[in-house]
């Protein structure tokens, strides 16, 4: 396991599950939705990376908001700790128990409740899988404002709880802008509205966006979706140095601004990894270069949008910013380009142990940390940089044969100090989870963290909601 997670001790104030608890849960949920089966628990106790592992003896599957609030009330009265779980694709160990916390998964709550074709507002239950929502919207001529590689398993409730960024943020903004309302803990905090504008006091939904299950369980979500536009184009380009990547970003914002819908990058180490570990993938450009960029445009004028992207590519080639580039000829080719970028996470997983860092940094600094770390680690590990360059979000990943203390000691706190020194964030989009709960001070002031702790205390006085995650353990010693 990871070094910081293994230093945590179980809080003695939390009760241990007994047979009376199990019977009570069965009364509320019915036998079938109280899971004690070892195999299913093994899966639910283990995170996507197989890096974090809990030892929960129970998973609860509520079917509606009322059941969620009943089981939470019960857990609160007994001081039983819980971990809310969605699709379990989180990358910071937030979605699995640290010890024996009861797992609450809202996966059975997967209904679309309403869709308004005029406003584009979708109201659904938190357990809807992102890709299923996208498929539903497609039939209506709309798209979700977010898209990410984990779409086939992640839940919208998990997306909201982590404030997931992903591939479209550059165009549609973060979930703080597109999520219009959430309902948390069933009837306790019913804020579910569908208004685009509502300035009546503090907007409490924002507390739930990105709070990683530490303040409540999200049960319903209302979200602003976007019309599906007729012309989507994708370019895959290669360039020789990071300075060119930066210049291409500036040029793309200037020249493709109103149609730009994604600007992603990967370095050649990431490309190599994908080519070596995923089947049926090939480099779309003929030359091997140090960097690759994906530029997607989305607009409504097929001829014009395509010409615009072609002209942009040509101009960038002439200026020497780009050494090679192709524009996808059809949807299959576009998917094969996306497969390279979206497949990095899976390829890293197959390659061995992976140390993941998800940093916000000034764009001009982004690749300096990759180079610094490469020098620092030498032959010990393979350092990769990729991510959402258009948003200033680097995914710094270190791939090695195993998780070991020597390597961790060389990486941490070095990476966090580096990020803090450059006024970046140690979590751009994945959250803090258990991995970075104790590192929050690298990105937030003590005063800010103290207010966060007061809010936590107010909404979860007994501290049963996703303990050991998000906030430093030292703040909650009792
Ligand atoms: P889980 O992993 O189950 O949970 C994540 C956190 O949210 C946990 O703290 C959990 O307690 C809490 N939680 C889950 N559901 C609820 C709920 N209903 N109420 C309250 N709390 C809840 N992330 C990005 O931001 N951008 C990306 O581009 C991206 N790409 C990814 C690609 C891959 C291949 C993988 C494996 C992951 C990726 N992620 C990305 C990380 C992850 O998918 C997202 O953070 C996602 O939003 C998590 O959703 P989930 O349903 O799987 O949540
Ligand atoms: C991505 O952008 O690919 C995701 O955030 C997952 C990852 O960081 O590996
Ligand atoms: Zn990402």
C-alpha cells in the first residue's frame, strides 16, 4: 500500500459492525441489497488501481433517497463509519474503506428523472453511469458537459463528488458551472432545482461538488447539458519540444477559440507505454516525436469548421511548431486517436505500480517538473507527463516495478513542494482522497482548512462520512 495510508490508525470511537446492525439494515433495504458476499466485498474494498484496500464486511445498496437517509441516520446513531462509493474509478483512494467502514453504493439509483429539451436540463439519480447518460442524451440531440476515460463505469454522483474535470472542461467549464442542483442525504438537503440562475443566499450545492463523500451522499443531480453540434473534428499532431506545445495552445485559443472543445497532450514516454501495453493501437503520425497534442473542435458549420482546423494545422506546420499532423477522416479514426490519450491510465496500470500526481501549474512550468523528476529518479522509474494542457492540468505519473518506500521518499514531498513553490494545486481534478488528505496544506492555507473542518463538523458532527479522507487526520483526533 501507499506510505501515507498505512500510517493511519482506526479511530476507536467508531463502532464495529454487529449482527444487530446487519438486521437493521436488512429491515430498511431488504435482504438482497445488504451485501455480505465475500467476492463482491473484495471488489468493493479494492480501488481501480489496486493500490488501496479496505476490509469492510458490508455493502449497502439503497434504491432511493429515503433509504439513503434512513441508513445514514442509523449509522450516525450507532457511530458507524461509512464510505460512499460510485463507480469506484477514483484515483486517490477515496472510494474504498480504509478500515471496516460500511460501503454505501448508490448504483441501483440509476434512473433519468427528467429531461427538458428547451433548457437542456437533465435531472437524474446519482448512480447513473456517465456513458449511459451520454447515450440517453444522444437520442435527444444533446451531450453531457463532461467526458472522461472512465465514462463506462463512473457515476454522475461520483463525478459531482470529485468535481471531475476531464476532456471537455476547456469548452463547458467545471461542474461548479454546469451542475444546477444536487440532493444530498435524501430528504435532509433537498436542493434539487432546475434553474439556471438562483441567487437566494449561499449556494450550498457547491459544498457537495468536490467534497468526495465527506459531507453527504449525493442522491440526485440536475445538470445543464449542451446541444449536440453537427461538426466535430479531431487533429492529432506531433511536435518536437514543449515550447512548441505552449505556442500551439496560444494559437489554438486565438484561431480556433469559438470551436475549440479539447486540447490534450502526451509526451513520448506516454505514447510508448500505450503502444506497448494496449492492443491494436498505433501512432497516427509517421514520425516519433517528443510530444503529441490532440485538438478537437466542435461547431455547427461542417465546411467552415473543417477548413479552419486544416488551415490551423497548415499554418502551424509552416511556422515549424508542428512536425507532423493528421485530421481524423471519420468517427472510427477519431476514436482511435482518443484511445491513445484516454488509454494512458489503463496502460500505466498494466505496466506495473504507478504513482499518480494530478497537478495544476502555470502552463509554462508544466514540463519542468517532469524533467526535474526524471533527473531525480534516473533509472529507478519511468516518468510520464500527459493531461489537460488547455486547462493547465498535468498528470505526472511515475511507473515502476513496485510500490516502495525508497521511491516514495524521492518523490514526496518533492513533488508537493515543487507544486506549492509554483503556486500550483496538488489536486487539479482527482481530489485528495486518502492519498493526499494530509497534504492539503501544500495548496490551502491553515485558515481555509480550519473553515473546511468547521463545515465538516456542522454537516457531519460524528465524523462518520468518509473518514480519513480529504481533511488532515490531525484535525479529527477524536
Ligand atoms: P468513485 O471512485 O466511486 O468515488 C470517488 C469519490 O467520490 C470518493 O471519495 C467517494 O466517496 C465519493 N462518492 C462517489 N459517489 C458518491 C455519492 N453518490 N455521494 C457522495 N460521495 C460519493 N477524473 C477526472 O477528473 N478527469 C478525468 O479525465 C478522469 N479520467 C479518468 C480515467 C480513468 C481511466 C480512470 C480510471 C479514472 C479517471 N478519473 C478522471 C478519475 C475518476 O474517474 C473520477 O474522479 C470520477 O469522477 C469518479 O467517479 P466514480 O463514480 O467512479 O466515483
Ligand atoms: C486522465 O486525464 O487521463 C485522467 O485524469 C486519468 C489519469 O490521470 O490517469
Ligand atoms: Zn485527467
